[in-house]
């Protein structure tokens, strides 16, 4: 019983899905109609009845119509399926792209985690290597990192409780040193590939944040020089590296601004940094070399190193470093004027005679 019902279902499905097989019925009905009509060749008294002729003709026409409708229905069905395949493919592509995007986001989160651990939990060498790897990252990627790491809400604290936390303030600066180095390296690498204006649009906000952060952070580090005996030599070295990197970032900012035609804008930000720096007392001996090197990196670029690719070979230079530093200070003085910047104070800090 079950087998017979299953066979009936299969036969019904086959007749529904493959109506072209119904052409046998068309042929049978046509044969029956032809046989009936052929009887008109017999003597009159043997002709078929009118009702039988009409019945055979009606069955033949019905089978023809049924065959045509089923065939066209099947064609329409397959046409709809064929037409839906591109839409299904598009839907699959969209879903695959979503999966790929989610995988990329997950991979990016993993990269963030690795970089964050290296920059915060790793030793000095781990930070240096992380900074070197970040210097080959896209500027857009670094822009987000710098925006958060140098956010003004995370700026230094000037309250007494903050100043007394000397080790924490120095650790904050040491952490930012490799990150500043990575930004400078990424800007220089991008400037070799892309137009200066395009690099400026992406990199200038990062460099501005670094310089603004250094404007507030470097004086605090100088004030903490008397408390640095409580820290280790490794931390001292990393803090000195941060101070130097701030000077290099300011130099890179000026060089990139020149290349992109935004030098006036750059000088306005640099004025604030120099005004704040010139108001400080000369740094302690422990920080004198790092602080002097940082400002030298900038003032050498004012006159001698005018583009991102230029470096000074002092063995063949027409002037020595002391004279080049003095010339750079005078050039900056001509551009910025006397407003807000104590040029004599800067010269005193750098050991440059009047």
C-alpha cells in the first residue's frame, strides 16, 4: 500500500515537473480523432455519430491546450529560477564580504592587542621593535592610535599630587617615545610614495597632537629632573629618547608643512612650543644632552634640512654644528619675531652665545 502511494506521488510529481511527457496523450487523442474522422470514408450509414466526433475533437484540443500550458509553466518556472541565480550570487557575495570584514576586524583587534601589550608590558627592546613595525603601518591606522594615546584628556597633571608621582609621569613619557618614532617613520615613508598634500591631510593632525602634548609634557619632565634618582637607568634612557623624538617630530612637521605649502600654519604651532620651552630654566645636567638634541633636530631643519629626505653630513658641511644651530635660531627668530618667545632664554638653554 505504501509503495503504491509512493509510486503515485512520484508519477504525479513527474507529470507536474515534466509536462513534456504529456505529449503522448496529445498523440493518442490525435490518433483517436483521426481514426474517427477516417470513418467518414465509409458508406454513409457507417459514419460515426456527431457526438463521438465532437468528443474526440474536444479531448484532442484539451490535451493540446493542457500540453501548451504545462510546457509554458515549466519554462516560466525555470526562467524564474535562472533569473534568481544572479540575485542569489549577489546575496552570497554580500554575505561573504560581511564574513571577510568581520574576520578583518577580528584580526585588527588582535593586532591592537599585540601592539598594546608590546608597548605597555614589553621591555625596551619590545617597544623599539613595536615602534619600528608601526612605522610601516598605514597613516590612517596610526591616526587612530595617536588620537587616543595623545588625547588631551590624558595630558599631564600639574597638581602637587601629580608632580609628586614622578615615576608615573616619566613612564607616561617613556611609553610615548616609540610611538612618536613610529609616526615620524610612517610620515617619511608615505612622503616618498604619495603627494605631500595628501600626506599632510592625514599626518598633520597626528604631528600637531604630538607637538601639543610635548609642549605640556616636556616642561613637566624637566621639573622632575631632581626626582629622577628614584627611577632606573632604563627609564631615564627612554625618557631622554622621548624628548629627542619630540624634537624630531617638530622637525618633520615643519618639513612636511613646507612641502605641502602650509608653513605658516606650522610656525604658529611651533611658536607655542618654543614660547613654553624658552620660559623654562636650563635643564639639569642629566637631561641637558637629550633636551639640546631635541631642539637641535628642529633648528637644523629650519635652514639646512628643508625637506623630509635631507640630512646633514657634518663632515662635508660648510659650517659646524654650533654655527648651524645659531643660524637656525636666528632664522626662526626672523619668522616668529619677538612675540612670546624668549630667544635669549633658548640660547642660554642650548649654550649658544649671543
